[in-house]
């Protein structure tokens, strides 16, 4: 009886360990939407030494995967097939924050998955 109770408790713990909170699911869905240029954002670069804003970028923007501890890359969608990429060096006195400008719907009941065949089959350019 004791072994059965322990096995049942372990099974329940294993099942629940795979569950995420509603906030985790909503956060992931909002991040996915932002990465697909569906969220209006404001990115502000701030100089902590002078206390002044250095640069503000607004629009359908996402933090690029090439960002590092010392470089932030932002890519913004400016038209149906047009994008702009911005870079800023980060240092001890320069930081940034990204603000979502408007609320967005995000399901807490399921993950959002975006399938893009163009990412799997590349556009090949011959020179």
C-alpha cells in the first residue's frame, strides 16, 4: 500500500512538473507574437550616468537573436516585406528597456506555435 502511494505521488509530481503557470504560457505567447512583429513596442536606450534618453525606437519591433551583453540588435517591420535593423552598444552606464505599447490577447490555455515553411525551405539566390 505504501509503495503504491509513493508511486502515485511520484507520478503526480512528474505530471505537474511539466505544467507551467498561466503567466508563463501568456508570457511565451506574447514573446512569440512580438518575434513575429505583431506587438507594437517602444525600445528606449537610457544613459544612467547623465539620466537622459539616448534613443527611442517605436513600432513592430523585436530584439534580434544576435544581441549580446555588449550589443543590442533591434529589428523592426516597416512594411509588408520591409525591415530595419538597429544596433546599440551597451556599457556600464547605457541600458535599455522594451515597453509593450498596447495590450494584446494571449491565451493561457495553450501555447502559440507559428509554422513558417519559408524558414524550412530557404530562398536561394544564385549569383
